């Protein structure tokens, strides 16, 4: 009976995550693929111009991926290399994106 209560207690949290239905691939396609490319290798014209990173080579931990998504990246002169998505993406979209970008890793 104890395990059943635990499942019931956790159901609202899990249910709210499923209800959001965020697809990291869809978020990536809309916001990231123009520079990083559909394959994550950053071979797009915009990706080459901005020096976007090849996501298949990334070894960053989840927290650093999230930080870069939210804060963006600047070059040594302070110019944007990657826009900040703080305030543009929901927390659930960022979480889904972190999981999705790691699928490009070799």
C-alpha cells in the first residue's frame, strides 16, 4: 500500500510535465536549427558566420547547456554569437531543449 501512495503523491507532478507536451525537437527546429542546422553540426550559412558550435562535439553538463540557452554567448568584443533565450522560452521548453541537444552527441 505504501508504494501506491507514493505513486499517487507523485502523479500530479508527473502529470503536469506530461500535460505540457513540449517536444525538444520542435523547439530546436524553431529556435536553434537556423544556426546549428537540423543535424546539430552548425554547417548553415548563419552558423558558419557566427561560429556556432557543432553540438555533436559538445561535452557540456546539463546546467551549462541551460545557462548558454538562457544567457546566450558573446564573442570577445561583446557581440552576440548566440542570442539569449531568457524570457523567450518557457522553463519546460528549455528543459526539453537540454535533453534534445544531447542527442546529437557522438
